[in-house]
C-alpha cells in the first residue's frame, strides 16, 4: 500500500463507482466536520470518496478549523460517505459532524474543493 493511499483513505479501493445521480431521488445535505480535519488531506479524502460514489457538491476549510461541505446524491450513498467521513483514517479524526437538509441543486455535475 502506498503512503498516499494510506493518507487519503484508499478511495479507489473503498468506494464503488455508481451510476450518475437521478435527480428524482436526489437529496442535498450540508455538513460541518470538526476535529483534526485541516492539514491532513481531509478535503481530498472527501472529494475522492464523493467522486467514487458518484456524488456532487463541494468541500471547504473554514477559518475556525472546521470543514464545511455540501453533498448531493442518493440518500443511502450520502449516508455511506458520511460514515466514511466520521470514521476518518490514521490522520483524519472527526470529533463532531453536524448535518442538515438543503434543496437539490439542478445541473451540478462535479464535486469541488473550494478555497
């Protein structure tokens, strides 16, 4: 196992690729993660897993040390990603994760890291 795969959570191995999101079944969640989530590859970890799961949205570091995100896709797929986020890896340690519902964004087709 490579050093980088261990850091970034082996997204290619852990997450199965799914069909593009059907907007009729899609939901959108806002999330906020606290803990050791900055300076440890957390945004790349979220983005890699989200892409592998066929989710869209974005992730961004906040000035208070937390990371916020919006996740869009099938409800069960979003729950799988949230479970991975809460589990973290050797470097990522999420101590608190808050989520809330948002309206679906039509036409979104990627998962971005925002700055």
